[in-house]
C-alpha cells in the first residue's frame, strides 16, 4: 500500500510540474511570448530609427526654407523642371 501512495504522489507532482512548465513556456509572459515580444521590439526600434532619420531630414528642409529663397528656388527647379533652355542646373547632395 505504501508503494501505491508513493506512485500517486509522484504522478501528482509530475502533473503539477507539467502544468507549471506549460505556463512558463506557452503562457502570457512565458518564454515563447518573450521571444515574440523581443522580435516586435526589434521591428519597432528599426521603424523608430527610420522615423528619426526622416525627422532630421525634414528639420533640415524646414531650416533651409526659413533661411532664404535659394532652397525654394532649388525645389522649384528640381520638382517642377523650371530650368531655362541655356542653363545648366547642378544639384549637390551631401
């Protein structure tokens, strides 16, 4: 009878251990969920970097537009083709 009780306890403890492991692996905040969130974080960081670069570029354009008419003239020439017949237009990028 004592051997049978030990087996039931062992089986019970193994079942409890399996349920705990299932929660740790597949539950919210578990290992798989953490790996998915880590992947999502990398994607968000990449998108944030791209947005920061775009923001810096737009900030530079705003600064150029505020400083004078040369940037407005350059934009008109480049985007709308406002170049005279005998004129050569060079656009320098940095």
